[in-house]
């Protein structure tokens, strides 16, 4: 008979092997790249030219480790779900490519054809990690909503392959094409550019499959979908932010955009793991309410600060320091009342259970002040507790 405890054991071994692989690759880069000052290689599409790009390697390692951890937990707890296995394959791919690139970099000097191969691999192999959010098409059961959705996985696979081909066949290597691409091919690049567009219908179809599941599923599955939907919204918001900053200052933000973009791709896999494992599943409404309220609060305060500084300077001709100090005091005074008002508004919209519970509790306190009948008060208290806390059982002891 199969030992159920064997799965976590070998999963832990694989996770430890992946972590060790990342450490080995990091050591090779530190010895050859930082200590000896050899430029290179290319990691996640970024050409490393010394200690200044430590953040790129660190973010890559954190991303691979987080993905491997989410996969290991999911495979151990819910081995029948394909999502954990898919995330695990992507994590193994990331670590394997990282080690291959670093070994080639350590053994060969710049200009060597095998070093060119390492840089070329670093240009496109990271692409497989980015569309991991598309596994949402099989969330939460690990399979498609029905056979009619069979085209979605193929669109995702072809679109990802097109994107990888676009990076691999381009004219240069690195964010700013610091190195020539020895494997550049205009024909492949043109074809890949067309095929990569398939990622867009794959993304739209993934969102559509989640909507279909949400309408047809049980309340618990709907809570799971809310978790990953929140993760998707946050990831899209981060990506839009990086794009906006990159457009405003393209020369100052390329590496930071890559780092933030890579970290943002972890949001959906982590949300997936939490939803499937049902970790704090029933707190999603509260989390959504807090997220939207604080995001709105931050945007409003930032806008008020910017308008206040400009307004004070325009109206009173005040110096920059005086305008900033005055606006800061005004924004600080607005923070607490605006936060309470936004929190009430968001709870009413996204966290109805908490809002309704507060209304019921307040109504009970009013009735209690005017009620003298013990039996009526006990009955009212029981109904209030059932509405607000939904306990499994209720017992009231009344002292004579």
C-alpha cells in the first residue's frame, strides 16, 4: 500500500536540491563575476556587469525559491491538483537554467562561443516564469471548466513560445542590447512576434473561465476565486505602475522595472496556494476591503499633497520647504477621518458581513437599553450572536 507520508519527504528533498542549486549558481557568479570583475552573464534578460546588478540575481533567486515553496506545499497537501505540479516544473526550469548559465559563465571567458550561448539562454529562458498566472484557467480543481475550453492551454503554450522566440531571435542581448545576438534571425523574430499575440486571447479566456466558475460554483469556491482575483488585480496594478514609470523616465528605470515585474509575478502563485490550501479563506472580504480602502486613501492623500504644494506656492508665493511643511500637516490631519470614512464605504461594498454585523450589534445595544424582560433579552442576544458570529452552538447562563 502506498505510504501517504512519502510524498512530503521526497518533495522536501527536491525543494532542498533546488535551493542548493541556486546557492551553487550564486557562488559561481560571486567568485567569477564580483570578485574577479568579469562582466556577465545575462540573467532574466539583464546583462550583469558587476556588483551593481546583485539585485537582479537576488530577485531571480527569491522568485525561484518562492515558486518552489508554493509548489512544494501544494504537492504535499493536494497532490491530485495539477497546479502545484505545473508551478514545480517552472521552478525546476528556472533553477536548471540559472545553473547552466552560471556554469558556462564560470568556465569560459567573454567572447567564447559557449559564453555567447550562456548569454543567449539568459535572454529568453526566464520568459516561462512570467505567464504562470495563466494556470488560473484550471483553478481551483486542476482541470478546465469543461472540454469546450480545450483551446485555452494551447493558446497559452503557443503564446509563451512566441514570446520566448521573440526574445531569443532578436538583434541584441540585454535590456539595452549591450551584446550582439549570435543567434539572431529576422524570419523567426517576425513569426514569433505574431505568435506571441496569442497570449492576449489566452489571458482573456482565463478571466472568462474564472467568471464562469464563479457563477456556477459553491460559496467556498467563490471565496477561493476572490483570493486569486485579488492577486491578479494587484499584479496588474504593479505592472501598469512599472510601465507608467518606464514611459515617464525610460533611461532611469529599465532594471528596476524588470525587478518589480519579476516580483509581481509571484503574487498570483502565492494567492493560488493560499486559496487552494484554504489558508485564511474566509478573510478575503476583509482583505479586499482593506486593500481597496488603503489604495484609495494613498491615492487621495498623494493627490492632495501634490495639489496642496502647488496651490500654496501659486497663491502665497511660499518657498518650497514651507509649502511642503504646510501641506504635510494638512494631509496628516486628513488621514484619520478620511481613513474611517473610506473604510466604512469599502466595508459596505466589499465586506457586507462585517458591515451588517456591526449594524446588528448596534441595533441590539439600543434594544437592550430599553428591555427589562430576561427571556426576551436572552432570545434577542441569541439571534444577535448567530447573525454576527455564526457560532456552532450557543449557550446562555442566567444567574437567578
